[in-house]
C-alpha cells in the first residue's frame, strides 16, 4: 500500500521522539574543580554582565568539557534566592590559561523578583491537574521556580503530574503554573543493549551479544558487562512487571516474533550500537557519560505502538506494535536513548523551538547510529523507523524531505515553534541532511525559498561536508553551546561556533554550516 499518515501513525510519530580528539567529557564536576572555581570567579567579574548575573543568583556546575588545547567549558544551573530558574542555565567558556572568553546564555535580563508566591502550591497543583491532558493524573510534586524561558522572569510553580497517555505511554508532565493559574508552559519527561552469545534478531540478522553465564544456576543472563552492565527485561505485556532474560543457552531469539527473546536481541543490539557510536565517535562513555548502562524493557503493554526513553528510570521501553512491527530497530533505539544524552547536556526543553531541536537531535543521532552500525540487514538511510513498516519506502520521518510525512516542516518560518515538536524537528533534520550530503538543483532535497513554510519548493544547490564532520559539529554544539531554551536562530550561531572550533574560522565546514541553515530559511 502507499504511505499515508493515518491517525495511528500520527499519534506514534508525535511520541518518537542527542569530537573525541577535541574534547573529553566528564560527569558532574566537583564544586572545587579548578575550572569550576575559575568560571565562578569570572561570574563575579567579566562574565557577570553577559551571564545576566543578579545579586540573588547562585550557581551549580552541571557539566565540564575540556578541549585538547586546555580550553574549558563549564555548564551551570542557576538559582535565584534558592529557586530553580527555568531558562537560566548557561555555559562559561575559558581559554587554556583560564581567561574569560564568552558565555552561552538564553536569559535576556537580570532577575529581580519578590519570591513570595501569590498562589499556594495546593491551588497550583489543582490547576495543573485540571490542565493535565491524559488519564489517571496524580500530582507528584509542586516546586516554586523562576520561569524565564521566553519572557521577563516571573514566579511560577513547576507541577509534576504523572499519568497515562491514551495509547498507554506513561506521562510525566511538567506544567508551569503562573500567577492567576495560567499555564505558562508544559513538557513531558517521557520522550517519546561476560560471555559472547548470538542474538538472532528480527531486523539485524545474527549478531554477537555479550551475556553473563551464572555457574550457580547454569543459566545465561542477557546482560553486557562491557557496556556499563546494560541488561534486558521482559515486561510480559504489562506496564510495570520486569523479568530478567535468563536461558540455558546463549542463543537469543530465532529471527522471528514466535520467540519471545527475538525482540530482546534487537533491543540489546540497538543499545550496543548506540553505546559504541557515542564512545567511538564522540568519546562519550554512556548516555550520562558516567560509564553506566541503562536497561531496556521489551514487550511493554499489549499491542503497544511505541517506544520511549524515561529519565526517571534511566531506561528504554519498547512495544510490540499493532499497526507497526515491533519498535526495536537500530534507529529507534539510537533516537530514544539520545533523549537521555540531550537531557544530560543542553537540556533542551521539550516544547517550542527547543523541543523541535530536542527531537531533531534524536533523529540526527538515531540516524548516525544506524550509519555507524552499517548492518547489511538494515541498510543505513536518512529515514526514521522504516523497519516498522512492511511497505518499502514507508517510514515515520524523512530527513531528506521532512514534509513527505504530511506534517513535518522542511523550512524554518515564524511560527514553526507552534508545531508539535516532532514536526518542527523537520527543520533540524533537513539542515543535517543538507550539511552532510548536499543537494544539486533541488535534487534529491528541495531547498527553502522566500515564502516557503512547511513545504520547500526551491531548486538550490548545497555542497555537503560529509556525515563524519556534520555529526561532530552537531554534538559539539549540543554539549558545549546549546542551552535549554535554544531557538533555531541560536542553533545556527552555535553550530557555526562548533564548526569553527573543530575546523577553523572561515573554514569550508563553517561556511557549509551557514549555507545549510540558509537553505532551510534560517538566516
């Protein structure tokens, strides 16, 4: 059948959704780390004005990147009079000798607020619960914050409501409640792989999988101690039960859905490829860059047409599908786990343009993971989730021309941030394809011209710089420059900076980044 956007597919698409030689990443740095202390000292001096420092501010280092030349980039979370500031994170950039260079910041003005709320937490929670769009909603917390995302800083409540979406996906929704009970913003924390055995997968053929032999029981456990002790559990079509995969032999699955272990082998392989991609291409040691593996949960619920990453359980969850085939393909695994990378680096808020960039980041790195795996049974391409269909040419999303899915945007335009984040992600996806591969006279990818909104109609030519360089540029921009309230305009600036860091000011790569953004109408 021909590919059309059914209501089922739109719902799933809307839930699917982050340079080793240059930089080395670390987990949360110690408060007394010399680079952190230098950055804090500059926040009392040269960095104070550009970072919009006010008298009530305090800072906690979240991440530290040290370049090969000794330059450091310290990412800070901001509090104001003890309250978390949404939209207040920033990165201080220091030269090898510790001198201040620059600040990456989204906050537009210093904060000056009375921190006594006009609304109490009980009323804010009631308002959030009333605005929660899913079923079985329960308030889990209400935190007084300063909300400074897209407007002047104001006092608000961040109310966490947990429940279940209509299709069975868990929801961990943050509703930001301002004065008078107005919902200022919302997003969800559910963002929609030693012995060597054999995984007989559904999509990737026969692959090597690490497992663990337990002499006491005479059984193998599907756990990879070489990749952070990642392991697999069978949810047995429930939404909470978890059973570790154990067997009397180390052959997992039979290349078909008739064996319960088959999709577990796919999930393990997808995790392994994602882990290896980030480690070998970007020098990142696991999703959180702390050497710790996540767990993957398969056979979630019954006929569940989705997969999702959850920060709260640090885990991946896969459904068996009904409209779709089981949702355990390589690019889906890479996509979802990359949400975990984004949450631990730029922290892109999951709404507006930053939400589109969050989803785009996962599409980008899911695709790059598929190219890294280079599996003959799942030929690398620029489509997302093509293995979930039995019809050739069908996919969840298309990076060469995002509008092909009937909902995603090829181009940036004023208002693209009002689209669902899975559709505004098309701008970043289109940019990455053009930057990597290029296009000639609009073939195979139409470029954007004046007046284009969702659908590109241009016949421009863009010269690609190759995937290898493009993926490193995006990763550096994500981990060094992007901030939670990132816009496409700032993403252009940040990717140019990243290209200049990697390849030099005025380099063909930096020029290519600008050209690719121009080709998607983000000047």
